[in-house]
C-alpha cells in the first residue's frame, strides 16, 4: 500500500531510461522483472509508436554507453567476471 495521493495503474511498467537516437526517435526503456528480456518502445519524431524491441536483460543502457544508429543499438554489458563488452543489437 502506498501513501501516494494518486493511483498508479498496475499495467504501467516503470521506465528505466529515456533516450533519443540520431534520427530524433524516442527510445523508452522499460524496467521489467530481472529474469525477463528488456522491452524498448520506439517512437518517431511525431510521437507515433514505430516498433517495440525485445533486448537481452544483460545489456545495460545509459546515455553514455548506448548509441542508436538506424535499426541498430550499440550498448555495453558486463559478464559474470565483471568484464565489460560491447554488443551490437539489430
């Protein structure tokens, strides 16, 4: 139970991050459960929903480590030995 003065719909997933790519598209990264793939909604410059991406949970995203180029996302992830890697997702 929350002390918030307003209701939060159960169907809305909290946002993990918001980011723009080089074409001005908005990428909305949803939080989701730790054992599920990461969901990213992509919106064009007019605000219309373009697509929904399903990405591996192990990939981390931030404005400094993620680049969106066309239909590709370049990001980083850290393996079980804490070694950083770069991954390209299409």
